[in-house]
């Protein structure tokens, strides 16, 4: 299963994992950087807009373990 690890960046604390979003879309053409970022901001609210947010695309196995880190 395709998923995204979202990180925020703070100058003092560095990168912090803020969540993992599973990919729900069946049509791969609809997946863009902006769509992933918009979904993350929608889920984490207005505080997400004030942070520097980054994501890493990952592949999970059927029990949720990371089996592959996809380069984006």
C-alpha cells in the first residue's frame, strides 16, 4: 500500500514526524505533490500552514511495516 510520512521542520528541533497518510486514490494520475500537501494541511488544520511540511512516499506491507521508501 502506498502511503506518505509527513514531517514538519523546526529550526530548533529539526524534522519531526507528524503523521502517516495512506493513499486512497485509485487513479495514480491524480497524485501530485500539491494534492498530498493539501490533504495533510486539511487533516492537521491551520497550524500546518505555519510550519514547513515535507513528505516522504513509502510502501507498506499488509500489516503496516515499511517495505520500500520511494524517492520523490
